[in-house]
């Protein structure tokens, strides 16, 4: 797969927010309100526009595993304890 934009560094802000550079947003046709799917492969974070086809392909992939919402809430509570 060929890169469509130069690699760019971004900074994670409050609440885990990340600003995606305009060049990347434009090249992927991501506009405000676009849903994104996040996946982790080893140490890589993959971000894809959440098309119906992509959502269907992921359906049930994590069935029976821990609740991602519960995991996120647990992580947030742990972060709050640090402050």
C-alpha cells in the first residue's frame, strides 16, 4: 500500500484527543461527523473511516471478550487516580 501523505507527528491532547492534519482529512474525505474505526495491531494504531462494509467485517470479532466500554472506563478511573 502506498502512502498518500507524508508522515506527520501529532500530540495527544486532553481526553485523548488527536487532531488529524487537514491534508490527511482531505485525502481520505473525512469530514466532521465521520465515524472512525480504531484498531490496534501490536504497537500500531490503525484508523479507518467506518464504512458499512468495514463495520460488517468487524461484526462479532470481539464477541465473548471483555467489554471495550468497561475497559475504557476502568482505564479512565486509573488515570483519574494519578491526578
